[in-house]
C-alpha cells in the first residue's frame, strides 16, 4: 500500500500553489466587488481581460488538458493529477475552470462518432470550444427521467420543443449537450436522448438569467421547433441516460476536490487568526472552543481528502462504476466545507462576516454545492439503495 502521490504530481501541486498565491489571491477583492456590483445582471465575476490573462498564464504553465488523452491533444495525466490541480486552484475564490471542463469531455469521449470527434471533441479538448449541459427543466431537476422536452423525428429532422432551466454559461458556450425525450413510453431505456446543439441554432433562445446565492447564475433556454440534423444526435438515439450519469460522476469527484481546496484555505485563515487575535489577555489559539473548531475541521478535511484521492486513484486504475464513491464524496465533502466555513466565520467574528475576506464568499458558495449535481438527499438515497442491494458494507479495499 502506498499513500504517497508521485513526485511529479507533488511538483505540479507546488507550482499551482505558487501560481494561486501569487496571481489569484491578489484578484480576490475584485471578484468580491464585482459580485456585489452585479445585482441581478449576469456580469461575470471575472472581467474578460482578467479571464484572458488567466487563460494565457494557465496554458503557459501547462495546466490545460491534464486528463485529456494524447490523441485529442491533451496530456493524458489522468484523474489524480487533475484532482491535485483542482484542489490547489480552489484555495482561491477566483472561480476559473481549466479547459476543458472534464464532465462534458467524458460525455463526448463516450459518445462522439468520428465526425463529431473532429467538430466537437478535439476543439473542446484543446480549449478552443466551450460547452454546457442542458438537462434540468423547471419541473425536473433531481429526477432527470421526468424531463419533458420533446424530440420528434419529422421529415428527416429532429424537432425539439421545451424549456430548460438553470443552464450555466449559456451565452458563453459554442455548443450545448441537450437532453430530450424521443419516446416517453420507453423512458430511460430507449426514450432519453442527447443532442449536440450549436449556439445560434434557429429555435434556440436564451430567455433570461437567474441569479443565486454564492456568486452564481444560470439561464433559462426556450426551444421552439428547433430543427436538428440526425448527425447531431450524441451517442445512440434513446440511450443517453447512462453516459449522463457517468458525466455527473466525474463532476462530483471534482466538486469534492474543490471543497478540499476551499477548506484548506479556511483552516489556514483560522490558524492565522487564532494565533494573532487577543481577547481578554489571551490569543484565541489558547481557547479550547477555538482549538476544537480547528481540530475538528482538520480531521474532517483529512478524511475528505483521502476519500477524494482514493476515488481519483480508482478512476486511474480503470474502475468505471464510481456511483458509490461519487455519492459519498458529494455529500461528505460539501457538508464538510459547510461546517468549516461556518466555524471560520465564528473564529473571525465580524471580520469573518465582512466582504474584506473570502470567508463569507465561500460560506455562500458552498450552499449551492449541496444542491447542484444532485442534492445531498438524493446521494444518500442512491448510496443506501446500492449498499442495501449489495447486502454488505462498501469495501474500501478489495
Ligand atoms: C447555479 C446553478 C447552476 C446549475 N447549472 C446547471 C447546468 O449547467 N445544467 C443543468 O442541466 N442543470 C443545472 N443546474 C440544475 C441543478 O443540477 C438542479 O438544481 C439540481 O439537480 C436540483 O434539482 P431541482 O433544483 O429541480 O430540485 P428538486 O429536484 O425539486 O429537489 C428539491 C429538493 O427536494 C429534495 N428531494 C428531491 N428528491 C428527493 C428524494 N428522492 N428524496 C429526498 N429528498 C428529495 C432535496 O432536498 C432537494 O434539494 C444548476 C442549478 C443551479 C442552482
């Protein structure tokens, strides 16, 4: 058994950590100010100039396409390398996704035909195109099988009608992976399809943005008699449910790694504050309540990190069914970060509540994490269902 990560990943970690501290930390106040200035508009929290600069810098540092196979222009380093980088990048509140965003990449890798490889997968894998997933609807979120957007095959074309809700990045992407029902009676087995939809396709309208807690917003899409060619079906007609679930699994592991990055930052801030802040003649570090917040936070982060790295290692070993790990990680890591963010505010008092530190920002952001990519309750339910079906506890080592 080896609990060490390879030396080259430790070097990668060191390099990204330095980049984050020297180049992202100084941008944080601007991120906070832009979020406050946004109101209910969709002004992004990173200005276009800063985003362009970050794109250039991260490309120079060789941080793009870490897990992308070489045949698609990537570095083929695998899930563990990606997790090391994602954790470090998310020690900062500058929310910046290293191209390509891995979950849709996985969907494309699993389902693209050779023609789609060239048009969508390769440009996406090399950061030249962006994409979004359009699955959720006003009446179907956790329960993907309840979506009602229709795909009808008429006169040699697919005609799409429906409404999609909460679609991130919609105006910025080059194409969508859109999920629609082609045969209600067949449901998940034969009736649930994915389509590649280019931006600007007639019949596709970005209706409005909806802002949420935690520096996030998403968009409503209206699809009215949108016509698609048969070549725009992604994968086999009617069989998109399993690739969609596989995509969610990848996102959940990454989200858990993000939580570890934020938690690490918050614990550092707690330690620093506890060592310098004096009340009633003693530092906070000498108060047992504060010591316990710090040690509980440290234990929880350590456990979470081991779970995340174990899951990434399993992916690199070729394990395909990561449903149980993804469910455990999603719940444990998002709830871990919620608790740590709350304690970090408490240690800092008024300062923790202020917009002069990143703590309250993370506190609000993590509230979203407990809902997106499946609420905690769904993951607890799915995990229990799997374990009860197996009739035995999850085996960490087999
Ligand atoms: C900022 C943001 C960005 C998003 N981006 C995207 C995107 O890019 N693409 C996309 O397709 N979607 C996106 N979503 C949608 C997101 O994935 C859904 O909001 C999420 O899956 C939950 O669905 P829902 O909001 O419809 O909640 P519901 O399904 O209505 O669930 C509400 C609550 O009911 C409870 N619940 C539901 N079912 C059960 C059950 N079986 N057992 C116990 N409790 C249950 C849970 O507590 C849950 O929180 C985004 C959402 C947000 C807020």
